[in-house]
């Protein structure tokens, strides 16, 4: 059986802070624990890469791009 997936859309950066990313990381882990493959879509800067090391993510500004 294929593993189910979920996208987690959030934002965070050096300027606005990392609170949303921190809280969503707990959600990410909960999905993994249930056998669901999570994937972050982050509206942020390059500083988030270190926070999300080992996690599946893409840094994408959905406010300016579609």
C-alpha cells in the first residue's frame, strides 16, 4: 500500500520569527508517527533550512507566486 501524504503550508524567517515552523514541526512529527508522509511548503528565507534539516520541504513564496 502506498503511504499517504500531507502538505503543511506555513511561514517563518529571520525577520518574522520561527514560531509557526516550530509548532508545525510538531504536527509534521505527528503525521510521521501515524504513517503519513508530511511535506512542508514554507514561505520564508534561507535561514529555515537549518531548522528543517532532515525534513521534506520546499521554500516557496506563495504570496508572490502561484
